[in-house]
């Protein structure tokens, strides 16, 4: 695959992953504020992919040969059950637009910071400027939350920031692990399904049986098929073709999709501050992704 084709495929995968992330954020917000709790959503989010991808993780193994334990741990923490519970819990307090800006917008900042800390990878000027725009968008929403403009939203915002840090750890760990996109999705889902057992025992079971069947089936599609299978694979493909930091930057497009979805589906207002923050995130992702950098360097999966 030539550099241009590889870059184009990576950019397309990045945009697709942001669209899926936005849809997932709105669907999760709708569920956790109506009929299904975050812990129950996690069963659908990770249980379904673990079953579907069983042939893959059985072939690769729960401890894939040649993958250091630290990268495997980073993948499971960053995209598995811990990430899912933190992100889904945040939707109970903050609207979809906040989830998009805080979680997706902060991920590139954490990814760039971790890449510099561990491997001394420094962004060029365009990408650095993009990160500044992303930070500005996050700051605008954060200031509004703590001033009481969105009462109680600050709790969700803090959870979204933690989820962003976890996801950034996943992007960097996946890049270094050297696994394929389906392999990474399968191993993360399998370990998350295993972790669900003690979590549900501690929690005292699940409430899925009490939820409306229509809602359970809809969330099975959104959580298990769209986010758990397709979303994680597409994001893995973006990381493989663009590199961790640039792939993570595409998450900045998710606020547009989540805000529009929240406005259309959940009747959540999009304030002037929200619009400015979203615009800042869009500018940030355009610059931070490297898409506007002539001759952008395409990093290898193994780094």
C-alpha cells in the first residue's frame, strides 16, 4: 500500500470512527437517563463482541505471544470494561455535547502528552496549534460546568476526562502491541467479559431483565455491534495507518456528531458556548490530525 493510499484510508477510518463515537455517545446518554444503567450497558458493550469474536481471541490467546503485559493492560484498561464504566457513568450527569468535547477532545491531548513523556515524540507546529484549539474548547465547557451554567454537569465532565485519559492509553498501547485491528478488539472484549463476572457479583446481578425488550435490543445493536465490534475495529485501522496521536485526534470530530444527535434525538439544547467549543474542537482536530500537513508522515503500527 502506497503512502498516499495508506494515508487516505487512515483519514477515512478516522472520520468513520468519530461518527460511530458520536452515535454511541448519544445512544448511551439516552439509555442511562431512561431505562438501562451503565453497568448493564457494559454487558452488551463487551459481552456481545466477546462472543462474536471468540474464534479470534481463542486463536490469538488471552495473552498474545510477543505482546508485553504492560501494553495488554493498557489496551484492556483503555478500551475495555474500566473505560466503558467510566464513560457511561458520565452520561448520567452531563449532556451529549459535553461528552463529545471533553472525552473525544481531551484524548488527543493525553495521547500527545503520553507520547512525549515515554518516547519524546513532539508534534509539529500545525499539530501543536490544533492541540491548543482542543484545549480551548474543553476549557470553555469546563468553565461553564463549574460556574453552574450546567448544574451537576461537572461530575460527568470529570468522568469524561478520565475516560479520555484511558482511551489515550489504549491508542498508544495498541500501537506498540503490534496486533491487528480485529485481534485487538477480540482480546479487549474477551478480557472485559471476564472482568464483568466479578463486577456483576459485587454489584448483585443485572437489571437487563427488567428493562423494556425494545430498549435492550436497540442497545445491543448500538453497544455490541456498532461500538464494540465495528467502532473498535475501525479505530484500530486508523491507528495502524496514521499512528496513535493522529488517529486519536480524529476524536475531535465526535462533538459535532454527538451535539447534533443530542439536539435532534434527545432535545438537548446547544448553547452558544457549546457551539464555540465544538467549532474549536473541529479546528483542533483538523490541525492535530496532520491532515493539512503537506507530506504528513504516516507512522507504522509498531511505532
